[in-house]
């Protein structure tokens, strides 16, 4: 297997550009869908959570800019558990769904809903990164958790397919 090159040193630029463009014109907020779909694409293609470790602009931003101001505390075990991750994933899906329903067919309102979700998770990530380690958010990130779930389902499917073929 070819080892993927990490872009974590500079991929934060995409997050900053997304924020700036969205502030200048909220319609750029729909670009946040890229941050939601690319990790899923990698997981479905069988690459697991490679997005988190090699490409994620949010993780890059948190890791590169909070390292000098972070208190470097470990994230408590209770926050790293499946229960917390499930609650956070479900909560964010519900909040995002309600935002999209309220947005209706308006492109600008949909873009704002995406932008608001992206900024809420970034703000939470920054607070967690200061209190704990810079990329503490990455340990509970709903996208990373969802891609891990996809990988687990895909792995089980592959194992079952191999058993049937044997």
C-alpha cells in the first residue's frame, strides 16, 4: 500500500480561507459540505480515518496554532468514550438537520447553516484545545467518529465476504 503524504502542516489554510470567504459572502458557507463529505468519501473507499490524520483543515488549524497556548491536559476518559461520541454525533446531526429545515430552499440560508455548524465546532475545538491538548477536539469529532463507524461496518462486511468466498 502506498503511504499517503500528510498535509497537516499547511491544510489549515483551507479552514482560514473558508472562514474569510464566508464572512465576505455567506454563500461560500456551502463549501463546508466539503469538510463533511471528504472524510466520508475516504472511509467509504476503505481508507478509514486517513482524513483525520493527513488532511483535516480543522485539526491542522488546532494543532498548529494552539500548541503554544494549550494547557496540555489529557482529555478525560469520560469524554473519550463511545457514549459521549454518540451523543455529540446525534446532537450535531439534529442541530444541523433543524438548521437546514429552517433554511428552506434558500441557498444563502443553507450556506449560513453550514457555516454556523462549522464555526460552532471550531469554537468548541479551540476551547477544548486550550484546556486540553491542541487536538483534543479530534478525539470526539463527530466526523472522525462517523468515519470510524463506516470503517468498522466496511471491515465487517469484508470479513463476511471473505468467509463466504472461502
